[in-house]
């Protein structure tokens, strides 16, 4: 039961930061990317991929790419450790 509640909370945090990737402020988008990079989850990876594909600002696009690589690596490591 605790695992399900924790998963639900993580999903909510991811959804919050994913929604902020559309904010007008570059700083808000960069902060959300940093936060998503700390959450190795398929939903984080999806949000970062979408940000990379649609982002116009080069710094934000690069940050999304780097964070996406980090999340991908973390997910890959977690899977191989299972």
C-alpha cells in the first residue's frame, strides 16, 4: 500500500513539472527539467522527450536532452539491477 501511495505522489510531481515545461518563463522550464531529472520514471522521460522535440530555446532544449539521457540511464540501470 505504501508503494502505491508513493508511486501516485511521484506521478503527481511528474505531472506538475511536465505541465511547467510549457511555462513562458525559461527559468521555470529549466527548473522543471532539473526536477524531472531527479525522478527516474517513464513519465519523466516522456515529458523530457516532448520538451526536447518542441522547445525553441536552445538552452532549455539542451537541458531537456541532458536530463532525458540521465533519466534513461537511471531507468536502464534500475532494470538491469532487477
